[in-house]
């Protein structure tokens, strides 16, 4: 009887894709959907903040209480930052680095504890043809990052930017489209850097993807402002593009951007966002609140600038020092209570902007229904706004057109 393996995934879409690679490579084991039934629990970890490390460690302790006989194997970014420490303390059975995930079947056969960290130059060769329990497919197109933002540990645990071969990406999407997937989300550590090492760029890749039969919608995980060129902007009128872009700004104060060692500036960011918004796009961003040096004066300037930006979505993070990063060494810390207040002010503002956007963009919405419960269906429209749909038909995993939706406080609602 095959041993059962349960996967717990933390963090970003890239990690979600990496989990699918590992599932795809499980040849000698059975996939388990309950940690209590598993013989082995693989923790695909995130290490972006000290808090992320704590969450992973907390989960490992919890999993061991629920299933004390299971072997815990640490994978993902945390294997590179905390794997050695946890392994030496005997808290986990095994450690596998990013480059080892395609060898998971062999590694999990180990009867003895193992530490297999590998290297940070590996490029995946696995073609994923199915996504367990998903309607949309995540497609990893690159790995690593050449930026060195002062608050970020990721380049040190995922390596420098490197691109997957375009032929492999197109083969993967072709197979997934043939299996019924219509929406594809391009993901990676620094998606917009795709192709810089192989003589291509993300705009050219998107054009090739759009030619594949069955591809209905293409989303891009997250871009840096300096990565959006005229060739990419020309794609915004194409029907296969999701009408939502996530462009990572991290802040709107130029003083803070300098401290963060960022490559963008507010003036050029505002110009870019207004240009894209004029194409009727929803726009999201990442924003770090409470980074060292964010004085009251800086925050007042920053929030005023956020009001000027045509933003509809936000991933707002309260700064948390990450060991071994330049930002963690800056003494000018922001009081935690003040940071929390600023976070609430920011997210409340964007929530209002999102509602105003949805009031104006609530007709002829193309929805991919992702899940359902008791006749209530849920999905996202082309603007990446959530919608709840009541229907007597079973429309799960279907594409539907909503002629008119009601903009509610934090989502849209419609009947079909």
C-alpha cells in the first residue's frame, strides 16, 4: 500500500505552482487531502518575513500534535533560511531546497533523515498538466530576482532571475488548455524580468500564449513599474488580457523608496498608472506601511499621493523586520500601534476606491466560476473583483456573462 503525502503550502503563487510540480512528480506515493491521514507532510514554506517563519514553525508544531507519526519535510523558501536550524534541532525529518522538488519521489523514499538543499541556479523542467482543485492555472515563467530591495530576503533564498524556456511554457499551457483550463496566471519571483537572460520579454511571451487554442484570459502576477514598456502597453487593448494589473510600488514617498532601495519614483508611477487606467483597467499594488524612517510627515505625503493614484486593489503589509536584510539594521523604527493605524487608513481608502470602481464597472462581466456551496457560486470578473452568483444551474468551473451586477460593500452580487 502506497504511503500518503499531504502538502501544506504557504506564501505566494510561485509556491502554489511549486506544490503542483511536487504533486506531479509523486509516482510512488498517494496524495492525501487530510494531514491526519498522511504518512508524510511536506511543508512548502514562505520566509518573506520573520512572521512567515513563525507561521511555518507554528504549523509544524500543530501538525505534529495532530499526527505524531507523520514525517515532516520542509520545502520552499524556508528550507534555505531556516532549514538547517530546524533539521539540526530534530524538529523535522527532511529538508529539500528549490532545486530538489523535481526529485521529491526519490527523496521521500528515504528511511533516514535527509538534508538536500541543492542550489539556487536550477530551472524547473516539469510540465504541469493538471492543477488539483483549481479552475485557473498558475504558470511559473521565471525564478529568482536581481533586485536588492533593502527589506527583502527573497533573492537570497530563490537566487538571481532566470527564465524558463518559452517552448516549455507554451507546451504546458497547450496541455492545460486541452484539459479545459481557460485562465492562466503568469507567476514567478519577479515576473516582469522574464526573458532578459534569453533574449525575449514578457510582452512577446504573452503574444505567443494568446495564440494557443483554448486560452481565454491571461493574468500577470505582479510587475515592477520599470518593466512596463511600450510593447507591453500595446497589449492592453487585446481581449485576452485580464483588465487588471498588479504593479508593485511598495510606497509613494520618494524618500521611502530611496530607503527601500527601490527603482521607481512617484512622478513616473503616477504617469504610468494614469495611462493604464485610461484603458479601463483596475490597478493593484503592494505597499509596505511602517518601514523604518516613515515619519508622520512622510506618511502624510504618502497617503495624499495614494488618493491621487487610480488604485482599486492593494496588498498592504505592516513592516516586519527580516533578519539579514539592510532594513532590519535601520534604527528609526515606527511604533507598532501607529503602523497599524496607517495600515487601516490605507486599506480603508482603497476599499472606497474599489467600491467606486465597481459601481462604474458592473455590467457585461465575464466570470470564471471557481467554487460553489448550496447554490451559491463564487468567482472573479476580468477586473479581479470577487463576485457571488445565485443560480439554479450548476455553473461551477464555467465561464458566464453577467449582464448586470450589484456592487456590494466588498464584492459584487448577481443572479444567473
